[in-house]
C-alpha cells in the first residue's frame, strides 16, 4: 500500500516502514531551522512540519515514542516562545528547538518494536 503524506518539510512516501522517512523529515526540519531566516512565517512553517511529524510518529512504532513525542512538543514550544522576541534575538530559542529535535532523533535511534 502506498500512502502520500504532505507537509512543508517534504513529501513522504510510505511503503512498509515509516522509520526512515520519519528520521529524514526531522533532519530536513533541522536543516531548515539552521538557515538564517527567523521570520514568523518561517518558524510557523517549521512548527507545522514538526506537528505533522508528531502525527506520523504514532504509525511508526518506535520503542521510545513517548520520549520522541515529548521532544517534538518541546521543540514546538521553543518556536512558539520565540515569536514574542525580536527577529534578531530568536537564535537561542531556535537553537533549543534544534536541540530537542536532535534528542528526538537520538531516541528514534533505539529502533522500532518488532
């Protein structure tokens, strides 16, 4: 069965396991956040993409899916908290969001349930 799921980070095609596309989606979001663009629109798109990855998480079956979900939630919280700051001062919040996404990838490295 082939299912197409769209979100701003990339299009993911599923054939069997979602584990590889999930990790690639998170990496794509991190690459986007590492750009110098700190506008509200850019951060909103990133938060939306993280939310979509969280929705995909439940279909993957990771061993540590609760920890991954907590990391994704924390990343969205950091991006939401950056909106009240001037654009030039958002770097620390975006860096924290990237740190949470890296932690989610580390938890995903534990694999999926058999």
